[in-house]
C-alpha cells in the first residue's frame, strides 16, 4: 500500500496509477519543538505532554504532566497533530502518535517533536509507522549511552513518498478503519477474559 524505491506501491486502490512523488518531511509538514516549562507537577493550571504521553500510536491521557505556569498559546495542540519521539532509547526512537481527540486543552511539552502535516494527516501518520520509516529513525539517530536523539533538522530531511491527495485520503481511511476494528476486538477479548476469571471463581468450589 506504501510505495517502494520505484515509487509505485505493490497494492493500490482501483483508478490510481501515478508514480508517488519523492519529498522531504519538511516540505510537507511543519516540525517544531515544545515548551521547556517544567511539567512534573501532579496537578496544576495546564496539562502538558511528556515523553510517556505517546503509547501504541495514541495519546495516553493518563501520562501527561501538569504545570502551574501560563503557556504560550502557540504550544496548544490540535486535532491531527502528530507527536514524534525524538529523544528516547534506540528501541523507542521514532515512535509517534496522532491526536484524534482532545478531551481538554493540552500543550506541547519537551522531548517530543510536533508534526503538523500539510498533506493528509492520517496518511503521514501511517507512513511514519511503516518499517522503512522506523528503520530510518534508528539509523539517523545520534546514539549515546542510555538514549538516542534525532534533531529537528535531520527529521525535516527524512524522505517521503507521497501520492495525490485523494489516494492519501483513501489509504488513511483504510488503516483508520482497521485500527478501529482491532480496538473493538481487543475490548471484546478483555471482556471475555474478565468474564472467564469471574466464572472460574464462582463455579468451582
């Protein structure tokens, strides 16, 4: 579904035949760093993202920080923004999450880069999670003893293959639909496991 080195994907929706364009991330998205405000408080005036805020491709609202300080409005996150882990252990470098919902105002904190796509946001998100882009992140990270990092300039130069907007939208919708189905099945499995545990406790002496 995503293009290989030739610029043509092995599988496509009917009606699309054009070669995908070679671009750089900085040409199709705006990348920025977060506020340096201390967000270690357990409660406060404003909620701020931390490195633990992104998990399994989604925003984990249980792992956000707090601050008592006022924050510049430009750090206010929006739906479809992508948060990218650019400072982490080498195994987790390049992990990212897209903001699907915002149950409350949330600000962009340290140790994550904010990517604001100028193309279809879901297409960019799923592209970043392909094997090719995860390998790119690990190979372009500056490695230290306990962590690795990718600077903003390097990330802006990350190569991207991009189709026409209509094809981007179809691909993004397809994978979003698959994710929703997987989530529903996961919830059903968890319910059945809990039911089994309850029955085991009540039906055996």
